[in-house]
C-alpha cells in the first residue's frame, strides 16, 4: 500500500492494481487467529456454522481495513493545495457477491477519492435495473482521459458517478404477496430475505402482504441451481412442495422462481 502511495505521489505511474487474493484463495489468515483456508470459509452455506462465517467476515473486514489505510494515506498528502486522494480514483471490490453460490451479480464495489475527476462519494448507489460492470469501468476510464466508448460488456458509461440520481429504490408491497395452496404445491410471492441464523445459512424467508413469512428451507444444490441469491432484497414469485410447521408454510424445494411484483 505504501509503495502505491509513493508511486502516485511521485507520479512514477498513473495506474496501479493490487490483487489481494485470487477467487480460489488458499491463504490461511493465522495472524488473525484463523486456521481455516479462506476458500473453505467462503463456502459458508455448505460449510455452515457460526464459527466459519464469523471467520470469513473477519477476513473480509481485514481486507477492507487495508483499503481504508490506502485511502487515508493518500488523504494525508498535500498536492497543490489539495489532497493526493482528490486526484486519485480508487476502486475496491470482489469478482463475486456470494462465495458459495459463485454469484456475479450485485458486486460489492467501493469507490473512493476522485473528487477532481468528478466522482461524488459519501453515498450508496443502487440502480433500479442491473448495470453491466463494464459501464463502471468505461466511466472511470473516461475520467482518466482515455478515449473509451465501451469496455467488455458495457452498454454505456455508468450514470450517476458525478451526481445524485432520483431513482426510487423502495420495494413496495402491492398487496399481492400471497401464498396459495395448489395440492402439494405452494404458489407464493413476496420479498426475499436471508436468515439471520448463522447455523442455518441455507434458509430464506419470503415476506407476505399479511406480515407473515414463508420459510424456504431447501438443499444447497436446489438453491444454487435456481439462483436464489439473485432475488435477495427483491420480490420473487416461487412455486414448490411444502409442509406446515404450526401456522407457517415451509417450502422444501424451489420448482420455479421468477421476478415478482
């Protein structure tokens, strides 16, 4: 990190990249008191347990702390009456959203600095429709003076990097989030939420309009095959076999899933 700061400060280079670990990292973070491989811990659905997901989160926190250190070092250096950070765009993130599902949607990306490149920070940007990752990279390249109209899968430069967008992000209950029994199959729609029980990370809850939840407790193979992670925080329409536990519907397999309203 210090070498990158020095390189930017002395204008030795304008671009630097640092790979903390590849996507199949076998690093053991024993200096954090963790003796399991990072890759093993990233499969926290199949390797469920409070200890494992806690250790995974500790490693993630350590990675973010390194990025914080880099940003703070750049912010501490004056450059022509401003901060070196203001003249530097930093991007930190991962190629996956969810390690066990190998999900490439809703990637966790952090931008820092870039004030003099027109980057507006200090906020969380969310778009109503999925945006290609290449749109972000195109937008950053253009701010570096690169004559780039596209990059990879991009469709345009990503909007909103330099200004506040007026999108409505709220998920609104339409009153149609219902569960209907159809023989041995339950047909239901609602807001998909993950469990907070770290011992059972394969469990999801779908909130209905009456305030109750359908519990989804299926196998990893089924959840991964139906890409349940793509619907978290969104409304989904789902069908599957079910049983009752008291007053609650418990769905044991996803037969079909699609975007709901």
